[in-house]
């Protein structure tokens, strides 16, 4: 199904990694009210603190589930522009936040 040049796959892999990293950060660590509410609901209501609640407590665990979802979307859509738009938007937001965090004046 996919028939792109090798560098397109390499760029997609890099973009996916950064985008998934931002989504993991948002879901597991950030205090943004909607994601905090989702995390609290998952841990207390849906999984009742059981073993599946660890997904929202561990960035490594969450990335194991989100990365294949990103790749599946890439494969199913044949790297459609919507995949690129969503992933590049999230990846650029993450990179911008990292730059701002390390570029604080004294």
C-alpha cells in the first residue's frame, strides 16, 4: 500500500516520534484540565486503580500503545496529508515548547 521513497518513511518516523512524545506528555504528565480529567477518570472510574491504570501513570507505557496507533494511521491513510498535518502540528508545538523552556532569560 505504501510506496514512498525511503526518506519519506524516515521523516514520517521522526515526525511520529516527536508527535507521540508530545501526546504522551500531555496525557501522562501535564495538568491541562481536560487531559487531567481524562487521566483521573481512567485511573479511578474505568480501571478502578487496577493494572491498566498504569498506562496513564507511565510515559513509557503510554508510548507503547500510542506509537502503533500513529503508525497504523500512517499505513491505512498511505501517509495522507491529514496524517502529516496532525503530526506536524503536534510535533512543532512540542519543539516550540522545548525551545521556549530552554531559552528563558535570566
